[in-house]
C-alpha cells in the first residue's frame, strides 16, 4: 500500500509544485504581468494556504470524512484548476482566482498527505519512512521544470498545464487503489500481540 501511495505522491507532488511555476511563468511571459501583481499573488497564496488548512480541517471534523477522501478531493480540485489555467488564464482577474484556489489547496494537501502517509506507516518505522517521504517529495521537483522548459521552446507555456492534467489523472487513479484499512488491521494485530506479551 505504501508503494502505491508513494508512486501517486511522487506524481502529484510534482503536479502541484509545477502549477506554481507554470502559472507564474505564464503570467510573466504570456500576460506580461507586473512585479506588483506577482507580489500580490504571492501574498494571496500565502494567506490562503493558512485559511485552507483550517477550512479543510473544519470540513473533515464536521462531516467525519476520511483523510484519503480529502486528498482525493484536493487532487480533483487541482485537476480542475489546471484545466482552468489552460483555457481561462488570461488576465489579472483570472490570476487572482487562480492564486486563491491554489492557495486554499497547497497548504492543505501537503498537511493531509503527511497525515495519510502516517496512517500507512508500519508501527515503529516512522523515521525511516519519513526519510523516504522527503526524498519522494524533492525527488520529483525537477521533472516539471524540465517539461516546461522543453514545451516553452516550441509552443506556449500554457501547454504545460496539459502535462499537469495528465499526471494528476494518473495519480488520482493510483491513489484509489491504496487501501488504508489494511494498515489499520496490521496495527491492531501488532497492538494485540504487544498486549499478549505484556500480560504474559
């Protein structure tokens, strides 16, 4: 289950980091956005990322939604954002909308991904697996920029959103095959064995 999750995470972590660079490069190169507007977008994303964390936490607690379902919703939202970026990113108003949605999602998806990963880690192996987690997170960060660099040599940088759409679709499908309940069963078995040993 961790293997399936790590492949999915490797892809979608590249997707949401590439969305940032793709949006900014498109704004600078294609829309000739001013430095002031880019600064406003940066502040907007930063503030919205904090709001997004609390918003998703409130929704999860209120409706008792599983962490995997929250992450899936966030990835679908990113997929729709990439589609929006490809077809409708054309001016300051659309940039503000783009930055708002990206900000709401970026902090929350990073937090909930870590939470989901914790649910999959075998008991007692947290430090080893989080080392793997960090490698996977940073290990894919070079793919998106290379793809964007190649695309920008031949067509508009906006076609980078098609790459993002593709890897998000693959990662969403892969994530659905991750069975979080299996690890809960394993943890229960380990805890029961520990209790038996203690009682003996």
